[in-house]
């Protein structure tokens, strides 16, 4: 098995394992399969060109809000590139989240390569305040 395939498989399995805990946390805040959520995501990119290539791909394939930016590393003066964005509000369930994460990990690996570094949600105001 190649190093790239091992990296992909490891990243995907980590993200899918995290989904169960994230979904349980969302349910504890009142999220149901009918709740409209914006899924927020981030990738780590090795450089500006890879980050921009992934941004261009995601914009071409989806209606997500997404951009690339630098952020200073704490341990050195060199900047690192990230791709961050969010979906449009949509109703999701656990299985849909797993399929979405699989697509996001694969997109980052193929179109960057960039490492999908996770997701969270913007809770609707009626849930966020309660």
C-alpha cells in the first residue's frame, strides 16, 4: 500500500470516527434530522497553489462559501495555508454526514492535496441560545 493511500485511509477513518461524537453532541443541543445546519470545514494545505486549487474545485462542484488564507504558525515565522468554508443551510442526518465527510476527504486528497482537518456547525439561533 502506498504512503498516500495509507494517509488517506487514516485521515478518513479518523474523521468518520469523530462524526459519531459530533452528532451526539449536536443531538444534545436539540439538533434533529430536520434542523437546517451550515457545516463549517477546514483543510490544511501545503502551500498557496494547493489551497487555491482546492478552493477552485469546491467552488466549481458545490455552492459552498470557501476561501484560502494564511495563518501564522506559532513555532516559526513561516505561514501555513488553510482552506475554510461552509455549506449552505441544509438538513442532514448521520449517514449523510458520513458520506459528506468521505467526499470532503477525497476532494482534498485529489484536488490539493490538502488534508481535511474537520468540521463543525453553525447552530441555528433558536438552538444556540437555548
